[in-house]
C-alpha cells in the first residue's frame, strides 16, 4: 500500500514537474515567451480595470440623491473610461493571441528538429532494438503538438489565475468564504482528471508496441514499398482486416478509460454545480435581508459565475498540462538515451599522409541483446590499394563485419586499427569519411540523380564533372543522360515528374555514390547482385583502375566478383576458416572450393 502510494506520488511529481519542459521552451523561443508574459499581464490588468470601472459606474448610478451636473459628469467619465479600457482590453487580447500562436508554432517546429537531431546522433545499435522504436514513437507522438499545447495552456492558466485574482478579490469584499467554497467544489473534478490522465498515460506506454504494429500495417497497405507483392499475392484485404482489428481493440480499451473518466467528471461537476447555486441562494437571501448593497449583488451576479467558470478552466488547464507533460516526458526519454560508442575527450587525427592499412586484430563481437557471439577472433588486413574479398554463406557474419568496419558498432573484444591506431581513438564522423559502404540493402533516395550521387560526400566542394565521373565509372551515366532533365531528373515515382529506374540502375547509383566520396576504403556488399552479367563485367574489369590507391572490400556469393580480389577470406560460423588467393582456395578442400569449383563463372 505504501509502495503504491509512493509510486503514485512519484508519477504525479514527475508529470507535474514542468521545469525541464519550460527550460526547453525557453531555449527555443525566449523572446516570444517574454512577449507572451508581458501581453498576459497587460491583458489581465486591463480586464481588472474595466471590471473595477464597471463597479464604480454601477455604484454611481445606484446612488439615491438628486441628479446634478457634477454627478452626470462623473457618470459620463466612468462610461468613457470603462469603454476605453474595454477597447484596449480587446486589442491587447487579440495581440496576445497572435503572440501565443507564433510562440507555439516556433516551439512545435524546433521540437521536431530536436527530435530529429537526437535520432540522427544515436548509435546504429538503437535502430536494431524494438525498445528504441517504442521510445521514438512516443516522442514523435508528443513532439509536434504536446509542447505547443502545454505552452498555450500555461498561458491560458496564467490568464485565468490572474483573472481569478482580480474577480476573486471582488468576491472577498462581499463574503470571504465564497472563493474557498468554490475551490472546494471544483477540486474533485481536478483529482478525477489527474487520476485518469495517469491511467491513460500508463495505457499509452504499455500499448506502444501494438500501436507501432498497426502503423506498420498501415504503411504496408498505403506505401509503394510492398505494393507489388500485396497485389501479386492478394494480401490487401488480409492486412486491412488485421489493421482494423488492432485499431478497434485499441479504441475499445481507450474509450473504456474515457467512459470511466466521464462518469467521474459528471458526478463531480454535478456536485460543483449544486454548490454553485447554493452560494447564489445564500447571497440572494442576504440581499433580501439588506446585508449586501445593490452594487454588490450586481457585481456578485457578474463575478461569481465568472469565478466558477474561471476555476473550472483552471482545473481543466491543470489536467491538460499534467497529461501533456506526461507525453512530453517521452521526448526527454529519447533525449536521455546515451551512445555506447563515445568519442574520446581528445580524439586522434586521421593520418593526413600516406595510405594507411585497415586491420582487424583478434576481433570478436556479440550483439547487445544476444548471448552468443556473431564473430569470433577475426584477424584480417585490408592493405592500401588492394582488393580484399570476403566470402561466406548466409549467416556467416559478413553483414556484422561490415558494421564493424563502418563503425556502426565497436568490437566486443580485440581492436580495429587504421594505420596502427585503434579507430576508437578517432572522432567517429572523421573515421567514417575514410570508409564508404555500398550496402546490400542500399537506399533509393527519391531525389535528383545528381543528389543521389552527391550524398556520397556532402562536405566535398561540388564539381559537376566529379559527379559525372562517378556516374561514368559506376555505369550510371549511360541511362542518366537519356533522362529529359539529365542529372537533375527526380528518381522514383513518389513525387511529381519522378522517373522510375530498375533495381540494377538504382544499384549503379549507389556505387556511384561510393565512388564520388574521397574515402580510402570502399566496401561493396553484394554490390553487383542486381546488375546483368555484361554490366557487372564492365564494372569489375575497370574496377582496379577506378580505385587507384584506394582499397576495396568485396563481399559476394559470385565468383565473377571475388576472383578479382588480391586476397580472399572465407567466413563461416563467425570465424575465418580459410584465406588465400582465388587460385589457392580453389585448390583447397573447404567452403570456397565447394562453392565455386564446380560452378565457375566467367
């Protein structure tokens, strides 16, 4: 029982602790936040002034002495002053709304940027973890509108609190107990809302995975990624029905919480309304008995309902801030994720001269969520200017080896060195410039052909001929130049005027991207698998001259590709079982000869 209460208190404190949220908002829109506060103060003061002038006007009109010129002059001045304050109030209120809108929009835009920044800078390991995608989804769900809503609600809360201070001070002059009684009646509704905000937040967290599953199904149904297979295998109705089933189950559970919350709010609001009219009855009786003046009862009839409405708005605002800050905590959950591969405090510079070798020394690796090592005691060398091939059956560990060479992961044991220096001593971004990888699952960017190649090195000074040369070397220039807009043609059918290309042509663009970079080590993971035999042979025949002094790692199941290598490593079960030249390995008993000897290509 005590532990449950402590947990509830910790949840309450965490969800209502706005310090970090407000600090983030302040850092994004400091100037607009200050303007908002000034506008709120001015708006509230003008509201109080117009209300006070109305009281003076009512009291002046209700006086029972004979009319006089001075009395009429005073009434006229009160009317003019009250009218002027009302006009100013309306003007400031409009300006305040605009300032709030600008501030909220800036917060929403920059919050998206902060989320993207966090996602871009995280280790690749997170992108192989379902837990991370749950965190990312919750952060993205909260990112655009929840901080915005907190800002606008806090501003409205501030306005309401200051308005309550103004209106409540008038009520206190009538009867001191009116305001506390109102607060007492409104409080249960606030507690109900906070209770169910906690339940809804817990439901949101525990159902993130299934929400992501429904999102995945929606993507399958609506995107072009699986469109061919969905139609080919008639999967559309199956995925649609499965998606609808999940969405309805989620909707039923969410509405069940909302139903219980509504029941509680109806009950507490009814109690508050009874209290409200009871107070009106007490004041009405007091007026009949002569305890309050006509001016007081007039103010009461204006101020008391308004106070009740303001208190209800404050109650609703607090619950909205509470609930949405619980959502925003998901953003901080993303921001607080730490990378395992941190750069050293004083990184070593990449060797500026010469052509250093890249070497793995007794490297072993186990994935973070696995107990069994994927690679064990791998030692291999990639000398400058040489072509190294790595051969192995599926599941041998080739893809993991690529991730280590690209420093998407660091070894669990052993070290990878560049020019004799452990690559962990270099700045990660600087090391990655030394390695350019054409992944087997390369991405097809729906941008221009020029940009598809230029993405190989965005920091490089752009010379159009460098882009063309990279395309020529990869065999992509021959189809790009036939496009209506040449290298400026948008690729893919996702956007208007996009030009679709074959998978083999996409692969040539991925290779051109690698050639365009100034990396000293090029890694090709089945990089010619989608090419026809003629295009592959043309590329590989000129491959060595294209490389120049650079080194390359070829990973392939095709003998036509690996036979160009100067040295070959055979990977099996996460270990190097054989190594040597093509000729030497074909003469040995083992995986390599079994793979290629009886089915030589070329």
